[in-house]
C-alpha cells in the first residue's frame, strides 16, 4: 500500500524492530515469573468457581493457601494435579475442601510432575473445548445474522445495576450500536479478587463478574436476533485480575476486552512487574479465543499534551503490537488505541488529528484500531461538544478506523442517558454514510502540514523506542516517558503477588493455547 503520508518504510521497520526487542527482553522476565492472579486464572479454567462462607472466591482461597505454604513457585497446576492423584477428587471438590479447612494440598504425598500433569490434562482439554465452542458460536452468529459496517459504533452502559444495563444496552443496539461496553464500577481494577454472582450496586459502572458477563451476553444475543445483526460485548480485562477476567470473557463469549498493562501501571498504580506478567497470560487467552483486545494509549493524552506527546502514543502502539505477537494474537485482534484529544483552540488541530489517525492505519493496516472520542476538552457546552464529536467521526471514517467509541455531547456532565446515545449514534451514522469513501478519494499535499506532521511523529517514536530498547521498559516507565506519569519498579499495588518460578513449574494452558490446540 502506497503511503499517502509519504512515510519512510525504513523508519517504520526500525521502530518495529526496536519494539520487538523491547518485548522480547520483557518476555524473558515474564517467563521467569508468575503471579497470584495468573495462578487463579489456571484454577478458574480448571472449573474452580464459587465462594467460601465469608464470600472469598475459591480461586483466591486456594492460591492464598498454597502461597502461604511457599508452594506458589511450583504453580497451582502441579498442586491441584497432585491432589487429584492423591485424593481422586475434582479440582472443584479439592477447592471446596480447602475452603472448609479439611485439606492442605501442600502436605499431601507428592507424585512426579508428569503424573500431576497427566491427571489435570482432561480438565484442561475440557476448558479449551468450551472456549472453542464459544468462539465457533460467535462466527456462526456473525455468518447468520451479519454485523454492522466498520467503524463499529461502540457505546457504553454504566448504571451500576446489571439488569438496568441490559435495558440500556438493548436500547442502544436497537438504535444502531454494534458494540456495548459495560463500564466497570469505580476502582474494581484495584480489587485483588473477582466478585461473584450478579450485582446491582456498582458506582460509576457495574462489577465485572462471570455471571454479569453471562447475563449481558444473553441479552445481546436476544436483541441481535431482533435487529438482525451480531452485537459485540466489551468489558475490561485489566487491573489486578487481568488474566482472570480474560478467562471469564473467553468462557462467556465476550468479543472485545480492554487489556493493557501500561495503562494499569500509569493510571491505576499497579506494580509493573505484576501486571506485565498478568498481561501475557491474559493475551494468550485473548489470542486463543478470538477476542479483540483494546490497548490504552488514548489515556496518555489525558495526562499529557496531544500535540507534544503524540509520538508516545505511536511508540506504545508498536510495543503493544509486539507483546501481542508474542501471545500469538492475530493482527485483526489488535485493537491498538489512540484518541482525538487536540486542544480545539489549536490552529490546524483537525489536520494533526487526521495525520495521526491515518498514520496509525498505514502503520498497522490490518489492526482493529480503537479510536477514542474527545474528553479532555469537553466543557459541558453540549452544542460545541456535539461539533467536536462530529469532527472526531469525520476523522474516523476518513482514516478507516475499526472500533469507534462514540463521543457523547454530555461528556463532563453525567453518565449518558439513552437519548444522549441516540444522538451520538445518529451523528456518526450521518457522517459515516455521507463520507463513506472520502479516504480513498483524497490525497495529501507533498510535504504539506499533514505529511510533515506524520513523518515528524513517526521519527520521534522511533527515537523513543531506541531509548526504551537501550534503557529497558521498566526504567522507561520509572522515568515517566509515557503519559508523563512516573511509577517505581518496586512500588504500586500487587508487588507481593509476584514470585519467581522454580524448575518444576508448569502452566498447563499456555503451551496448548499458543499452539491453538483443543
């Protein structure tokens, strides 16, 4: 594809090479470590679910007991497999006995690693079969019902009550939405456990639980049959329970999941060692089941200047792409993020936004780019806000974005009402229809503002990636080069949940998921 921005392919290749080296360097650390949340994910995939008599999730109960006994470096896969050999019980029965204080798996006689793995593998294959069935169901529904055209119209619900969310989500689908994102309740990302069951009392959003995923999936399937197109479900595989929520999403057929370790580090102060290990497990799951992941580069521009820091967004997109490659994620599942966040008072700000968006599409031609609406400079003036959103929609259709989180004219005032969503959907549909082929019709002035801007941003991104490769990702984050936010390597939430693996460690899922096996 000829670059309309006249980007130098050698600079693109250089940036991608730096990013690959950064990701491979970090993968060496990841491969040597595990976390409590990664281990809990293994238990959930093995079928362990439910809570004890004080509402502690059973995966937490099991991992906490093994960790306290010093057994976590070997991995829960071994301890559960050994307990199955020694007791003849299922993983769920073992977890229930541990919760009741009747069993300590670390004090049982021990079998070989091979015997433990052999005992556990039927449960592993059972889980993978369920996930593959859900992936196949998605494809069958898309084939039968069809789907909306890209850019997909992506809206949020955030009532705090899953049953009220269902009402609003189905209304949005009838109005034309293609993706429904259920916003999580405030600060769930900092909970080191996943709540259990349906919930009705979230604040600023609704708890991400497996039952809530199941309820919303059923509701969207029902309305999809009614409107005659597949409606995608999005939630947040991020925070302290990143891989657990990815597993729940895979089992309940979510379609899109926000998933970005650097976002959690910068904006939720989650320990960088912890969340980068968790991100790998979550992305292996996401790659295996066909979910599109969304990365969080758009958030950099809420704490940094969109004009001055644009290259940090591009650099992070390159890094996220390479982390995804290592997790065997297809390009079409890479929802690399960016945002429309230039100061509206900046002269030619629209041109800079357009340049950035087209550059992202040219560099990542097959990616399911996620484009985020203006938020930082939304003032509460709903008329100006609606125009800002219209310009955002224009850039999106012009540059060929994939997932379009629609802006709301009431941004900065309140959580959107159903009529706010309707107006946003109507705005996008009008512009997308009238400007459908604009991108293929227009070329840009040689060495004009748009071309020069893209070339400059790409060059700075390449330079930054060279620095990150030299210094390492941990040191780069400590220095505050992404989002203007500094975080210490040994600080933040969750560091005590990281441990080095021993020579006997095995994760029964990752090799099979990377190989695409059932």
